[in-house]
C-alpha cells in the first residue's frame, strides 16, 4: 500500500505533458509486442480473402478504356482477367497485386462505340468479380487550357450568374411588410433545408460507390459535423468582436455572409458532379440543362438577400456575396473534371450540408412571429413553399 502511494507521489511530480504521454507510450509498446509475437492466440484466418476494388476514374480514348482502381478491402487483390460486355479482352497494367488502399490503372483494349453502354467486369485471381458500368460511352476530353476554360464557363453559367440574378430580388424584398418578410425568411430556410438534404443524399451516394475504405457514410457525417462546428466557432468569434464593439446580435450582413458560404459549399459539390459527368461523357450539355440549373440556383440568390432587406449594402458587397455563393461551382467543375476523388467529394458534400444546417440555425430567429413562435402557420407555408420550389426546379436538371 505504501509502495503504491509512493509511486503515485512520484508520478505527481512528473510534468503534465509526461503524464499525458505515458498512456500512449504504453499502448504503443503493447501493440508492438502483439505485432512482434504475430498475434498470439488468434491462429490463422480461415476462409477466402476479402477482395474489394473501387473504380475511382474512367477515361475513354479511341480503342482504349482506362480504369483507375483502388483496393478498398483488407487483402491484396490481383486482377487475372477482364471482360467487357461478357467478352474477354486484353489489358495492361496492374501486373502484380494491388495492396490495400493502393491504386493502379488498367488499360483495356476495347474498340468501344460512342453512345453505347458497357459493363466491365474485373476477375480476380480467386474468382471474385468486380463490375463497373459505363452508361454512355464518350471520349474523355483532354485537360488542356481550353478544357478548363469551358469548365469555368459552365460553372459561371450554373453558379455565378443564376445566384446574381436571384439577388435582384433585393428591391422587392425591401418593399414588402415585415409580416411578409418573415414568410420570405421561412421560404429561405425551406430552400436551404432542401439543399442540405440534397447534399447529404449526394454524399451518401458517393460514399456507397467508392469511399468505403475511408469511412463511407461516416465520412459524409464527419464533413457535416466538422463544417457545422467550424462555422459555429467562427460565428461566435465574430460575435465576440462585435460585442466588444458594443454591437449585439447577428447583423443582416453577417447572416447573408453565412448563407453565401453555405450555398457556396453546396455549389462546390454541385460543380464536382458537373465536372465528373462532363469528363466521363455522361452529362448532356445543352440549352435545356443550362436553363434548368439557372432556375434551380436563381432561388439561392433570394436566400442571400433576404437577411439584408433592411440594410443598404454596396454593390461591391453584393458582388462579393454572389461570388462567394456561386464561384465555388467553377472550382468544383475543375476538380471534378481533372482530379476527382470519391472520398474527398463525399466529405465536401457533407461539409456543404453541415454548413447549410448551421445557417438554418442562425436564420431561425428571424422567422419568429409576434408571439415568439417559429413554426407559425405563415412560416410553415414558407418552409413548404421553399422546399417545393427547389424540388420543382431541381426536376429540370438532368445529370
């Protein structure tokens, strides 16, 4: 008993950093001993190896289909044969085993025809089959200066311009009574709520397709929580500075900035989807698509200007808000077309959803009526109207 007390006293003399580091060192020693002894007591694993491959990128060139694959499973994978539409084909690349989390590129010799659908099956050395579908074959454009210019123009069409046009509702928002302004704010919350749901579902879809090794659905939720906490912390920091300046409460400009950031993160994910679809030939570019995206994103401009209806922002501030909200669509299109990664995209979609939820929390007090209710009849009508508006305009977008 005395020896134990003495040890505790000696430990108490250690610096705080050493006390915090000691458990980690003991854990590292235990894991090292377990690994050095080759897992005593576990025995050898029985059963076939677990083989999983995720196709991260598809590139189509004349007579060649290139697939960049990543090993998502716990065991090494060796590709023995490849079939395209049930016919065996020759391929190069991936000569040896693909280790866990490693990536390799397969060059499949196949005289594909533009517009046709293809199903590629990768047969492993153990007989397992991993399939990948190409819905509409089209040659992958070269990532040159003209290509990135086209992506920037597309992001401008579907991101910056629609948001800027939607911000032209500012004079109308200023002219309506306060009771109607609360309905507009509820409409704004409904728009954002739909965007949050849409971003979450997009992230879940990407996580299911190719982000399993890095957490899958948990990666989307992690992105949402991280962005929510980060924006909340930044908002409180700004509020503290404002309080020191003897200005209490969240100003309309602050709320508008938060809305623009949330929409910008969502449009970043939207740009990713556009870039990937264009690079793989799965996006039907045309006037109808541009009009669809424009109508869908124009309503986002209304969400930005609603909080600043009682203020008189300069045109420079309005321009900055529009670029913050719509500009990320350009960056997303560039990333998606040239360096798409399903895990990063899933995280970004989650981050966009988390940011939008944080904005909804900030906007909720502006919806309250004279009795302090948030979900009063007019607010509910605005919420449902905003969600219905985004859903209806979203039907015009076909990716």
